[in-house]
């Protein structure tokens, strides 16, 4: 491919990192021609010539010299308009907008095919970890059984401060916000939605199946209490926010995002601070582990650069697994084992447990451990959203292989 002329949308944390990295990327054969921003006069960490900045998307989308659009803005609706507009105009696109991609991926795949262009987005899932391209290329077979891991650095940083540094959840959250590991409104991260969107994207490349995010059960860590933390410590486990997609048979798979009790013999037990860790399991190779920084200016920008350089070699996702015969179907029927802590909400009456193995009742707090179907957790979302309730998954898949 000839020299890449980039039209960049967004000059925030990630966009600034892209500018910095490209300045020192000797072999990228790429340069930024134009940058679209909301406020041209905003002070910035990097010096940008005034004529490179614009507030009009069309100056990039309609420029025939620009052959690659890089989109790293924080508005999902605007990101979709930019990406879809670029693809329709025959421009290749690199993006890191996981919520936009997760919600619109089928349409974006069709636009790629209709306009013979490439849309790359390794930066959307796990920052510097090249999980998408690995799933797309190296694991391009029927042997994949599970992808599971810590996909959100903000929630992981908070839980690391709690379990490794004995901070309270409230203090750990404030530390994460102060240091920039979490936004001033951290709900997107701590409620699990960042992990959910990444999991939806990963599933397309792992199994060749798209599942709408609205159909996937997600539960975050915002209701964790000192009781839950002390319970985990007594059991010598940590609580991590874990996302997973797993084949439960040759014909079915399931997926969800939940806090999980993680034992010391699990790879993700030692994934701490703002790092991500992904375990990939297959029929013939057991487990393989990928580890790295999942967010931040330079780690994410390095993933963007990797996609830019991949385009210089003509690379594109082929979505081969979406054309496979006998793809597994998504199901929410599996029985899960869960811990549910509550105070006043009568969870045992309101949730449809198949069986209850343990029950603890006191004047101040209660908990129950039992088996429940994933579909019943989905039905019980409003119950589980009560401020006195906290849910933790107790792993059941492949446990016999991990001991």
C-alpha cells in the first residue's frame, strides 16, 4: 500500500498518544493530514499546526488524499456516523470505540464487504493485548472452547487496591478517579459495561457469532461491601470482575460478565492494577494466557499503530468463522453457581434458584450460595440491582481440569 494519509478523529488521551507514537514510528509509512476536534482552541499536550485542526468531519471524510480514518472519540453515536460514513466513501478505518462497535458490528461488517474496505479495531478490546487479531488468525479453527478474563483495567485497579493494599472499596474508587484510571462517573467500568462490549466483540472473532449486548447478562462491582471482601479473604480468594464466553457443547455457548471468586491457581488471580489478562482455552492446547495494559494513552495508541501498520500490508479481518458450518448457538440455559449477599431484599423468594447449598442468616447481613440458571439471573436483574444485594459467580466451567 502507498503512504497512509490519516484523518484522525479525537485528540484526547488516546488521540494524543497516537500523535506521539507516530512521530517516532520510523516504519509506519503513515502521517496525519487532518485532525477533527470539538474545540480547536483547547490547550493540548502536543503541538499541532493550526491548519491541521478542524471541527468539520467532512474535511476528512471528503478529502480524496486521506485513505485511512482513525476514530478515537468518546461519543458512540458520533463514532458510528464517522466510521460508517468513512466506509461508505471507500476509506479504510481504525477505531477503538468498543461500545459503538459492539452495538453496530453486523452493519459495519456489511459496509466493509459492500465497499471493499477494511475496518480494524484491536484497540477496542484489551488495549495493548492483540486479542482480536490472535483470535481471528491463530485460533481460526473449531478447537476454541473458552475466552475468559479481566477486560477492564479500571475495575481491576480498584479491586487490586482492595485485596492487595487493604483499602476500602470507597477509598480505592476515589484513588482510581484521582489517578485517572477511572472517570469521574465510573459506572461504565464498575458496572461491567466496558467489559460487556469487549466480550461481544471478542465473541464474534472467537466463535463467529454476534450477540446483541442487550441479550447478555452483566453485573458489576458497585455494590461490593466489606462483608463480601472479608468473606473472600477468609476463603483465600480474590474477587475479580470477569467476562467469559464458553462453549458448553458442540452446539451451544454462553457468555456473561460478573464478579467472580478467583483462586490462587488461576492465571487471572495475579492480574493486578490496571492490567488486563485473557485466558484462551482449546481442546488440544488447554489454556494460553495473554497479559498486558488494557487502557491508557500509549498502550491503546500502540494498538492503534499496530492496526495502521497492518493496513500498510493490506491486512483486514476476514470473519471466516462467521461462515463456518454448525456454529454454536447462544443460550442462557446453563446452571451457574453463585453467592448472593443481601440484607433486606428477600432474594431466595424472588430469585428462581434451582437449589440452595448454603445459607447464612444474621441480624446484619445474609448470604446464600446456590445454583441458578443464567436466564433467571437475567430475569432477576431488578432484584439484583437493589443496593443491599451483591452477586459473585463461583466458577463451574472446566473446574475439573484446573485442580
